[in-house]
């Protein structure tokens, strides 16, 4: 099967061709036609299966039928559990929409930063809003956003939305949405809470189950090394340099430890950045995007 057989426009096909998408993945083959038909979708697919394109491409296709001269109203709402996923989904939509005949206004909103720039961005409306639940409700309370015109609701990573305690926020958002709408629910797992949400939210859905394959499973080698606490950072530094690792993700127990260990690694000539809950989103973005500096032999280590 090819993307052209799924009913996508030439502009979207051009965009995904430039992204080197050779053929649709199983989740894309099943979801794209169903979404274009206006059906509710209940999809289970692992990370790396191509689910963002599975809902983003047909949603962009749907915007082509809208009146270009009509005022912009939020027709598509995509809810995600984290600010990082919101940015990722928004960037994917931007890339897919780059050749659309009418610019698609996609607004990404999440907490951890000032609400004022997001309120300004929403002036004049939007085609698509990608949001975390808490910040979305803040914007609704500030009258910066209306949900009365939403025709499609997407819950991306629904299991994580519930795991992170967004049940009450989801209920408040759904209460504000029109009763008639298309609902798309994507999740890597379907625990009882997600099953209950799907049964309450979806109307005659198409159920899509994409089993995990070796292509979507990360290649992870696990090792356990017993070491005295005082020598852990020394061992970490040794492993980074000995193994020639260029990018390392390290989990530690406390916010203080992230900064402490990152500083030790920097003193040893290893570019390191600390990430934790007390950092603002602006600082998190700056630390993530800053390239390694100094001698080429230095390694990049990201600490969480």
C-alpha cells in the first residue's frame, strides 16, 4: 500500500515524501481512511509506530474543505499528557502542512511558561490546538479559547493522560465540547481506566490493534553494576569515556542530584545538562537545544 492510495492530497503527499516516508505503517493504513470517513477511532499502537502521522495527516486533509474566507475557529483539539509531546506533535503537523494551499494555523499550548504569549497567539482563532489539559482549561477560563466549535477531539497517549492524573481535567474539557464530534483515542496500553474512557467517549468506533514488533521495540541491553555510592559518578564518567557514548540519559533520585552530578561531569570535561521539575520551560528548552561545546572528544550527557 502507498500513501497515495489512502486519499491524501498531493500537497500532503509531497510533504511526507520529503520526510522519506516510503510506505504507510500498519496504524497509518488502518487509521487514515477511517478518520477521513469521519469515524471514531480506538487505536492501540506502540511508540514508534507512526501514530502521530496516522491522525495528523487526515486531520490536515479535513481542513482543505473549510471555507477559506470564514473566521478561524478551533475545529480540531489534540490533548497530550506532556509539554514535550505537545511540542513534538505540533512540529510534526507544521512539517506535514508546509505545502498546504492555505496556511494551517496550529497553536501549541502547555504550562510551565507564561500564558500571555499563548493568549496572544490564539487571537484571531486557530485551525488546530495541541494542548496539555491544565493549560487548555486556563485559556478557556481566560476567554482566550472557545471549545464550542470543535469537531474533532484527539486523545494522544490516553493511558499517560490518565496515569498523570488528568481525569478531572479531561471530564471538564469534554463537558465543554459539542456533543456531535469525531473522537480519536490513541494509546499504547488499554488498562481498565482507558477502556472506561473509550466506552464513554467513542461512538461506534473502529478498533485498531497494532501488535508490537521488533521494529517498534527499542534495542536495550540491560546491565546491573554494584558500586559504592561515593564512586557512582566516577564510574559513570569512566563508562561514558570508555564506551565512547555520545548521548546518555541518566535517571537519579533527587533534583539536587541532577545538578550535582551534571556539575561533576562538566568539571571532568563532559558536556552535561540537568533537567528537573523546578526548571522553567524556557530553561529546559535552552538546555536541550544547546549543542556540546569545547573539544571534539567531549561527550554529551543529559541528566534527568
